[in-house]
């Protein structure tokens, strides 16, 4: 198994769009997602493709920021591995790569959000050593 990670540039975002639509259950149009991600690329955000034997099988985003309560941190966002490649240890390898990359960028911590009903991800993140510190609240304006 040859696993590789390649940075997805803003102009190449279309290659991960089909996987993002699967993750988002097609609730947003391609145009809306492209517009939002275009802005994200300007806000300390990076997108990375996960390749298995040179085939794109997943992707994830990384946000870099400094928080008063934890210091410089990296937030993995919208981590997605296609269904046929789940349960093979790829997620652990992805997060191992993320931790090393974040450390190389001067990060002291990693934090993330997970949807309340995504129980498999909760188990995975707890096994990775994440602790639940808070609830994430959203209010549409």
C-alpha cells in the first residue's frame, strides 16, 4: 500500500469536489462549495489529497491558528476517506501525517469538530487521544 499526501491548490479544487459532495450528502451545489472554498484558501486553510497507489481516495483540510487556551494549533477539517478504503488503517496514517506536518509548522496542539451524530468518528478521535473540551454552537445570521 503506497499512501501519499499531495497539497490541493485552489485552482485544482475540482478534483476533490466529488468526494466533498459525498461527505456533504450533496446538500450544497458545486458553485456554492467552490465559492466557499475559494475564500477558505485565503484564510490560513490548506487542502490535502490522500492518494493510494496514485489514486485519490480521500482528502482533508487543515486550518492553522493561534488560540488563547491552547496556543498555535492545527484543526483537521472535513476528513474524508472513500467507503471502500475505510477500516484499513488509513485514517490512523492520515492523522499521523497531520500531527507531524502540524509540528513542522510550529503547532502545539490539534483540535477538531465532529458532527454530533457521527459516532464512528467520535470513537476514532477518542482513540487518537483527543479529549472533548466543549460543544460547538452555530447560529445562522
